């Protein structure tokens, strides 16, 4: 900066001072130039040194990589040499074993030839001995073989029959014991409940003033409710109670829920009654489907047709002697699964058949068919497997059992229905009903014995062969069935089996 100021002053002053300043500038310029050249030289040398250093580092790094690569190649070469040596040793070992094998084959061939020669000699000696024996005994060798085989057959047949009889006797002694053991274990392993249902539902109300509103002017409200729900409603002097009567539990439930909604809402007139009943029917249908789904999920049963699921849910509203049908079906399904597992059968199929065995008891339409046959027809319609269909059809002996699941379902159905606490019927009434069944059959001429079995579901009638002929058997069975139907009240149906047999007894003295 000071030089620039001096230069400016020199220009201003002119003359000698300007010349002096030029000299100073020139000298300073030369000095700066010389310093710049020195600095450039120093920087050049420094850069050369850096380049040289980088070169040396790269060279050293390359040498190390080369050395490492050479080492790896050397190791690979060594491994290759070791493999070649191992292969060579293996080849030598194989050659040695091959030579030993050829030597052994030659030895075996020689021994085989010697053995063939010895066998030929033995055969010749045996033939000579056989000829001598035939000459001595007077019979040929073929005849002797035949006699020996026949004697061995007789002995084996006798022994086999003895073993068979022993096995049958042992099975007879242990079969009942084993069967009872399995049944007891099955019952003990299944927890059960008891549900009580009947043909009437008592609907409780807060006060008797509501009864008049339910009846309506000239009884129009109660008639509309009975017509829409399909039930009979009894409004009497019973305090704070209305009785809903119907044999169809679904209808009773619809009427009960409809009454509850009507009383809660306060608007009770025929149009409103029909609207509420229709709405409640839809709700009950949805509840039935939901119950069926929940039941199948709880039991681990999959793949049921939606219609079968609805039928299973509908069982919730059906009962027999106080035993809820859905609870009975669940209990039978669990019993079947346990018993099938004990017997080494498929528990899933048994559980499925147990759940569906009574679906014929909740028909959507009236039918004269027995519930077992009707249930089998429904199951077949919705693509259930043949063994499931047969188990449903045969659980009351109305069809021939063709699978092992069928007797399991029959036994578990009886266990669930006959266990203590399952049904509300008292013991005295139950025994009286069985005696009445037997007495009706005994009242017919020619009947010698009667047995009520399967908890009163079947009546077996024994007739004298000398008093009744075969052609009279069907008529006797029909007559007994008709009299039982007219004179007795019982759940489900009763199967009447008439048996006629002829026995001939003789004594060996």
C-alpha cells in the first residue's frame, strides 16, 4: 500500500522523485520475483516428494496384494496336491480291493463247484435210500408224503380250533368288563349340565294394569298377538304373571320377547303387535344361527352346511323331559369323541355324528318319519359323509349299522339321556312307564315274555312258537304299537320287536 502511495506522490511531484521511485519499484519487483521463483521451486519439490511418496505407498500396497495372492495360490496348489494324493491313494485302495474280490470270487467259484458235486452225490445217495425204503415199506414216496400232509393238517386244524375257542372264551369273559370300563371312563371325563324346559312360559309383569292393555278392546290385542306369534296367551287371576302356552319353544320365545318390547314401548295395538312380532322373529332367527355357529366353534367342528348350523341352533329351543336338546347334542358329541378316542377311532367324525344325531327332532315341516330317519335324510341332503348319515339313521336301530361310529353314537345317546339328573322324569314314573309297556304286550295271547329296553325306547316281545305262527307276527306288532300309542304318553317313539323262535332240546345220556 505504501508503495502505491509513493508511486502516486512520485507522479504528482514528477521529475527526479519519479525516477527514484521507479528504481525502488524495479528493485522491489526483482526481489518479489526471486522470492516467488524460490517458493515455486520449493512447492514443486514438495509436490514431487508427495507424488513419490504416494507412488511408493501404492507400490508397497501392490506388492502386499501380490504377495497375498501368491500365498493363496500356493495354498490352493497345496490343497490340490493333497487331493491328488488322496485320490491316488483311494485308487490304489480300490485296485487292491478289486484284486481281493477277484481272488475271493475265484475261491467261491471253486467252493460252489465242490458243493454242487457234493449235492449231486448226496442226491444220488438219497435216491438210493428212498428206493430201499420203498422196497421195505411197500409204498411210494408220494403216497407217504400225502399221508404225512393229511396227518399234519388234522393236527393243525385241531390245534387252531382249540386256540380259537380259548380266544373266544377269553373275549367273552373280558368284553363286558372292558366295555363297562370304557363307558365309565367316558362318563367321568365329560362334564354335564341339566336344563329344564316345558311347554309353557310364564311372563312376569310389574302390575296387573298391564293385563288390560294386553287384552285390548274386545280382546283384539291378545287375538292379534296369538295370531301373529302362533301361541296361546292365558291372562287369568294369577298376580303379576301372564302364561304363554305352545308346544313350539321358538314360538313361545318370540311371543315372550314381543310382549317385553310392547310393554316397554307402551304402544300396544294390532298393527304395532304385528310389526314387533315380525321384528322379533327375525332377531330369534339370527340368534338361532349365532347359537349354531357358536356351538360348532366350541366343539371344534368345521365345514357344516349353513342349514345344518341353523338346525343345530334351533335345538336350543327344544327339550325332552326337561333335557335341553342342544345340551343333549353337545353332551353326546363330547361323549362320542372321548369313547372313539378310547377305542382308537376317529374322534372328530364321532363328535360330528354325535352333534347331528337328533337333527330330525327339529323339522321345519311336519313329517311322519321317525326322527332318526328324517335326520339322516337331512344330513344326506346337505352332503354329510355316509358314515355320519348311517350313524344318525341307526342310533335307534331303525337302520342297519354299517360303521363303527354308529354304535358309539347309540351308546352315547343312551348315556346322555339316562344319566342321573339328565331328565326331569322321576324314577317312579319312569319305572311305571316301563312296566306299563310290558303289561300291554303281555296282555296279548301267545306272548310269553316282554322286555322294555333302551330307556323305554324299544319293547321286545317273545311269543310261543306253538301258539302264534309267522304270518301273525306283523299283525301282533302293529296291534301292540297301536295300543301303546293310544293309551300311553311318552317322548319320541317306541320300537316294538316281536320275536318267534322254535327250539328243539335233546339230552345225550
